[in-house]
């Protein structure tokens, strides 16, 4: 590597985290983006994320100067590099799996799905382009398009998402998942046959260390939820349900996240505020969306993604008052792709509504996990890199105390969102034995 073509710029002293990122990967990304004639002049890293934006990996930007044939002056382009955190025990395999998932999704699966859409004269799935990757254990790197160059940015995660933002997300999720069904028809097999990595999840292997860690995490979140709900009058039935079911939380998620017949699609798997970018017009209205961070992509019911999104990224009133409209928006977008391909619709709108209700418990368990992250401040951010089976009890105890403290803040957001979520479960008949109304 030529020192003249490499310079690290970091205001957060994360230089040691850059080492798996090589000039060969940068050059591969540049030439995939700009063509084989592009000549790399200089590249440097510059951090732009903050604590709480990312968990399984470290994210930085790669600023590149390059020349094309016949050019005297260099041009500039920026990419995003996702670099593996160093983890312990079973977390090491999990980290490698998520890089394999995301790399396959960006570099292979979505481009293939986009070919199917192109034949229908439809726009490509709105997500970042994938350029290069290294999957070497402990040295995982993925280089992607930097969507900031097209003026995309994050929606503030602590704010509940509103209808205009949600509409764009649900429309794009519908297009992505319909395109995945078209791709399977085109290939004549399930996506998991060609890309088995989509089968890998935190819950797929009952005997893995990662599954044990995930189960402990779920128990911690559900017990913390029970302690929070004990602060709210007339919530004994909710507290009882949480403590009765916390030991089987992982099983509930495992049952919900497998193939689901006619509802089976490629799922995003982690569709919440942090993993969605928006572009705005001059008046500040959202006009375009990008779905990013496909580290948990899989093949399951689209209702898992819908429940995950609606119970992680919304206040209860927005979700409750617009649920039918949200499901209509998704369904119309999903069906629009299939109608353009002259493919019979696999299910009705009513069946989608029932499937959503079937996945509601799973979505709410994910909500219990995500909401403390969504509403976290810098001091609340957890480090997945430090987790392993050996220290899980200690970390779980600390995390439970931390979540309960968050629920006592003056803004009341965490307690309020939990209450709204459990009220939905009661209305759906998933939590019963509510106390009788006082006369």
C-alpha cells in the first residue's frame, strides 16, 4: 500500500478500528462505481456517526480523490464503510453472519430484484448501492454508496414517526417485498436456496451461545417492562403476562420469523427509525426514502417487518389512529408491483390484517427491546461488542436497572410508549384477565 494514497482523519480517535479497510477494497468500490478506468489518487477516513447510531459495526465515511481517463484534475466522491467491531464468543459468528447477510443483500440480491423491476419499467428499490466487501472473520468490511451526497439524512429517532414519513417507508417496503417474490418466481426457488445466509438468525440454533445471549436479553427486557408497568395502576394483568412469558420470548420470535406460506418475502429484519433515511424538499417535507442496514435480512412474513416497524418507531396515538391506513398503504404498494407483472395476488387485504395480528406479539417483544434504544441518550447506549455468555448476567442486571431509570425521566416517553403498546395487546385479546372496571 502506498502511504501517499492513504491518510486517516479521525476526530474520535477510532484509528485502530480502520485497519481492516484496505486500499484494494476502496479501489474495487471506486471502479464498480465509476468504471474500470478510474484511478485512485488518495483516500482518507472521516467519522460522521455518533454513539447510538450503530451497534454491530463501526461506520465511517471514506473520502476518495480519483481521476478518469484524460482528466488533469482529480474528482471527489465519498463512500460509507461499515467495519466490524471486535466481539466476544458467539457474538463473533453473529457479527460475521450480519456482514454476509448485508453484503449478499446489497451486492447480489437487490440488484437481481431490481432487474425484475426493470423489466416492468419500474424504479429500482430505494436503498444504497453496494460496492465491495470483505468477509474474513474479524476483518469484515462493507463499502456502500454515501447517501448523504444525495441529501438523505436520518429522522430523529427519539421523535415518533409521523404519517408522511411512514407512508414513504411502507410504500418502499411493499415494493421491496413484492420484488423479492418476483425474484423467487424468476429463479424457480426460494431465496434461501441460493443465499442460505438468509436463514441465519439470532434464534435459529437452539444450542448456540448467541441464542442463549438473545434469550437472556429478551428476559431482561421483559422483566424491565414488568417493573415499569408495576408503576401504572390497574396493570397487574400485563405484569403477570410479561413474567409468565419472558422465559419463552425467544421461542415466540423464532416461531414468528420463519417462512409463512403465501406471506413469505425477503424481510428487512431491522426496520426501525435508525435504519431509514429521508430526503426533504425546500419546505422540509419528506419526498423520498432509503431503506438501509440490511444486517438482519431474512425470509419470513412481511407482517414481522410491519409489526417491528410500527412498534419500534411510533407513538401509540399515531399507530392506533392510522393502523388501517398504514396497512392499506403497504398492501397497495405490494400489489402494485405484482399487478404490473400480471401475477395473481397471493392474499387479500383482510388476510394481511389477520397476519399482522398473528405477528403482533412478536412485534411487541421487539418493541420492548427497541424502545429503550430508540429513546436512549448517549449515556444509555449499550455495547453489543462487550456481550458474551460469561458476563450476560451482570450486563443484564445493569441493563434492567438502566431501562427502569429511563422510565422515570420527566418526559415519560418510555413509560408512555410501553403502556400504549400493551394496551394494543389487551385490545387484541393477546393479554387477558384485565381488572374489572370500577363502577
